[in-house]
């Protein structure tokens, strides 16, 4: 395969380079056989063999038929491993996935004391500059509280420390960071955010949602070289885990251009669908959706509310374990004005909504943007990202309006450890309600929200079909009746993310003529014991018929 040189390029040059890469000499045919091959098509759910030619599925069926007239083909014996339509992460943040290796890793920290220990060790090996970390979650900690500035100040007091919660909707900072931002007892909460305070008004160091920006805006931004390295690492990691595609949310224009540059140079092992931040959305309003190679700018990602764990998700009634009913990150009138522009310009919208009030506000705003034109609403395929807590009356509205529910199964098996205390028993009926949404006719596009979760297709499949945590535990309030069948889980993670990005005619199932995206795992996800699913491995990842990952 001819490789194209990578350069800093404008849009026209990128498109020309992508066309040049596409004209490279075709690879020999590939024939997959020797293990179960699931197509994702109800009429022919499983075949013995598949032939791939020029990046597309050319034949499927019996090995003898598929091999006929295929001289020179490379035969790949799956040796019992199972092949599936390409798994696609329907919601992730690739920059954050790659950047996680460059900052203080707080994933798995088991206590405030453990957080302090990791900070102390990191500070000793990084003696200069601000410290940024991510990944802590306090819901299992023995201290049963958020960390605060006092926990950080006696370890690092002379330079800013910014430690982001795993959900990305809260952070704890030290006194130096608060001083840098000019935050004191007189500082007002920003719209859509909260500065958590002691009884005397002093900031505790916990910043919720838009309040994080008070400090974050004063810290050094990642360099272009860091962004490039982070994206390259994330793309490679995703292919190695068995993903053939990713939907990259809240993407800056700079990050989008990097993804398209990788694609044009033949250095993007997976395909990406990109949703821009509202601040960088002018290009999609001007040009509409556009692609360079296998990187497609599709639309814009907005925010309605915060996250459940940090009590920023907007609820219809107060939290069961605290005062308040959450935050609206974007004022509803501002959201509606943006939607009116998007409707007029045919721009696809994806809006973050977690709480039942947040989801209702978005559903209402989407409905009103299209008025009585339900056909246009369905054709637009606007999305709600997360859709975690829904009032019963709002569940059928997704199908009625044609709204895609973009959900991350692993959130349920993480959040249900604390969601009962946040929501109370009654509201759990509409929490992570996959079964109810599918039964109502909605499309659920599955994803991971990495780096909030691990970003592993096997964990997402397991969570959707089994609804137990990774130790096999499920609480009495986990509503196991909301789990889906394995066939439905497969569709959620293959066809549905393609549909949500207007790509289901090209990807999402194994059918003759479609692009040859295939995920091969070491176990048969459709029959193996549930406990064996998360510990399986990706054996082979094919994207457009090319090998993006092949295990030893």
C-alpha cells in the first residue's frame, strides 16, 4: 500500500491528498473463515466465510463458494475466534483517551488518602508547572465525601493543581489554583456551574460543571504536539481493542483538523465521525457535513445539564441525598436559538442530557424546532447523548420524534452503585432504560464515553446484555429487566452508531457491497458465559478491508 506524506494542510489540499491515497493499488482479497461469523442481518445471521475485495464485502456464505474465483487471496483462519460487524464507539473523546497517559492518572484511587499519595508521588517526579490529573470517583471511598483543597494544599501549595473527576463534570483544585483564578468567598457562581463552599462561604476547592472553567481557562493548554500525540495514541489503542470506528464528541476545530490530517495521510487506523463544540461550529454551518478520507465532520455537540455523580444532572425533583435539583449548563433559550439555526441549515445536533429534567427540556426543544414536521425530525436524526434518567412519559418520545438515544452501557454498571442514593427507588424505573427504549421503537447507539469509562467494546457489550458490574455483582435496585438480548447489544454497538451518523448504508452489518469493517474477538460473544466477555481479547480489526490490528 502506498503511504502518502503527512503535512500541515488546508481543506482543499487535504481532500486532494485523500483522493491520492484512495487511488493506491488495491490489496489482495481477504477470506475470513474458521470461526463463527455474525453478520448482524436477521435473514442470514451467521455465515461460514467472508471474502473482502477492494475494501468491501464481496461474498459471504459457504467457504467453498466464497473461495471460488479468488486466486491469490489471503486466507485468514480465525482458529475459533468469532467475527462480527465492526464495533463502533458511538460516543467518546479520543483526545482525552490519549491525553490520559500524559497526566496524573487517578483512575482506581480508593480513598482521599490514596489520591493524596498519588499526587505526592507525581509532584515529586514533576517538580515544575501546573499539575493536571483525571479519573477519581469518590462514591466508594471510606471518607464518603468529595476531596477538597485542604487535601491538596499541604502536598502541593506553590503551584496550581487541577484534578478532574472521572465524569469530566467536576474537579478539585488547590488554593494556588483558586488564587490564580481569583476565586474567593465573594466570587459568584457562573451560569451553569457551582463553586462548592464551606458554611462560612470559603471555596472548598470543588468546582462543578461551568465553574471548572474559572480555573481551567487560566492553566496552560495542551500544545499542538501533545494533541497530535494524544490522538495518535488513542486511534491506535482503539484499533487494538477491536473498535473499527469512533464518534468523537465535543471536538475542537484544531482536533478535527488533526483527525482529518491523519485520515488524509493514511495514518488513521479507524474511521471517525466528529461533532464539534458550539464555539468551533461555524465551519459546519457554512459547509455542512464534510469528510476527508475516513474522518467525517457530522454536526455539533451541545450541553443541557451536568452529571449525576457530581449532582449536576438536572432533575424534575430534588436529589434524594442532597438539596438541589442539578444544573442547566446551557440556558434553555440559548439552546433553542442554536437549534433554530441548526434546523434552518440542516446541521445535525447531539445534546448531552442526563437528568430527567435535562432530557425533557431537550426533547421539548427538539420537538419545537421542527414544529409539526415529524418527518423532518426523524430525517434529521438529532441525538441525545447519555439519556440516563428519563421520566416514564418521555421514553416513547424518542421514537416518535426520531431522536437517537446515544447511551453508554458501562455507565449503568458504574453508576448504579450510587444512583439509588441520588435518585431514590421510584426514579430508577427510568434510569438506563434500554429495554423500555427499544420496546418503544427507539434507536440506541451504544458507546463508551471514554475516558469517563475504559473505552472497551467488550465491556460495553457485557454491560448491555448482562447489567452486572465487572465482579458479577448487581444490586437489588439495578433493574435487570432493562438488560437487552445479545443480538440487541450487538446491534447497539455496530449498526446503530452507523445509523446515528447517517452511515448505515455503508457500515454496521456484514453485507455484500458494504465497507468491510470487522471486529474479531477471542470468544463468541453470542454464546459464551457472561463472565468471559470482559476478559476476552480483540484478535483482528479490519477497517475498509485493511488490517488495523492483528494480535500475535
